[in-house]
C-alpha cells in the first residue's frame, strides 16, 4: 500500500468514526457565528465556532462522552480514571453521571477553582495532584493501574479524537460556501486531529491552522523534530492547553494533514479575549481564545484579505477573579501603543 493510500485510509477510518459518534446524547450543535467587529478589523470574514456554549462550556464533552458510551459493561462497572486541567474533567464527570459510571479525576493543584467545582457538582471525585498536567497524568495512570479502572485519555485516544471531530462535521455543514481556513486551539492534539481528519478528507483545500501558547507549544516542537517530544516545562496561563507532549494518535494525523502551527503570547490571548467579548458579549478562557489570537496574528503576517476564516472558541471556564489580570494586560498593551 502506498503512503498516500495509507494516509487516505487513516482519514476515512476517522471520518466513519466521527459520523457514527453519538455525541448529541449530551453535546449540542453549537452555532457558527459571524464576528462583525473582528471581521472589519482584519479585513476578512471571521466566523466563531461557539464551543463555549456546550453544557460543560467546552468542546471536551464530545470526546469524553464518545469514549465512555463505548466502554463495555464490565469497564463501566469498574469505573474510570482520567487526568485533566479541567475541561475534559467536566466532560467526563457529566458523561459518567449520565451513564452511571463512577469517575475519579486527577487535576493539577493549580486548576482554577471553577473547574474543580464543575467536576464535583457533576458527581465525580476530584483529586488535586501536582503543579501541572504532566504530574496529574502520571498520578492518574498509577491510580488506574492499581484500581483496575479504565483510564480515559483527554486527547490520546481514537474515540476521543472522533468525538472532537464532530466539531468539524458541524462546521462544514454550517459553512457550505467559501471556507479558506479553520484555526484550531491545540493542547494535546485531540481536537485538531479530529478536525483535520474530517476536513482534509472532505474538503482538502481548506487549510487547518493549529494555534498554541508560546509556553506550551508541544505540537510545533514535535513537527519540527519529526517526532513527539516532551517539553521541559509548560506555562499554565492557558491551563486548558498546558500539555508537555502531543498525543501519539493525534500526531499521526497532524504531521501529514495540519497545514501550519503558530504560537501566540499570553498578551495576545488577553487581547483575543477582549475581541471575542466585543463581538459576542461572551467571555472565553485563555485557551478558548487561542484560535482568535491565531487568526489575528496569521492575517497580519500573511496579509490575508477577503477570506473566510473560522476560529474555534473552545471553552469558557475561567475563574471570575482572573478577569482582572486579563483586563490589566489589555490596558497595558493599549498604553504601550501610544
């Protein structure tokens, strides 16, 4: 089998899984919303995929439910363990409650309180461990091994990737006209892998652009190295994407089907949060604003005009107290411009 045929077979495999994913038992079809102010600012048509409107305020409910619903009865009876900075955690908690599965979720000790409360309010056990996601992940894997529970990866699992890929299925159905690029936030790579697999199989001309924080750009590092690498440290400002190593299943797709990956600074994320608020009156978390920050940077760098660009707003789980810091950084940037 040629490499091209093998790659196409991989995409077809995921497209079939995406089309069969029963995510709408819990997830909702989110709107693809025009952003008129941002579009005018950038000279392109910008559309926001509003995954912040999911029941858990993040796209992660899609992959979490798709994984849990396909467990065997024996696996469901034993329960599940996962590790998450918060959004996957809430997705697993809600999915587990609906399916009658006991869930133990390991979260970094630095996880925003809002996300911890979101897990506990949905009936799951939240275990705070370690200063960042890699430490929580190691502890969760140990717990799964010692307890016999099923470990549910937040991104490195074909069923999770397929669940996240339903975002792309909706985008292509909602925007059947001109579509030049989709900007996707990247943490462990589950969302961008699912989006790339679906879009490149059906509309290969659409560019897939990954956007990572400068302080946790594990996909960009892997693409440059030609293999998965472990970052020596991660910046936790965009806690939802503070991952040290991209997932193996996701990287298998991303290395061939993602067109570009760019990084943005924390200040650029703060500005993007304000831009989204100005257009929608909604507040995203830093990782949720990655795509918009990426659109702005990419357009400026490449001089794009009159294109149709989609940005996936991936989540809105931010502590209210953190908004002060975001507002202060935006104000400081405004002062520096004069």
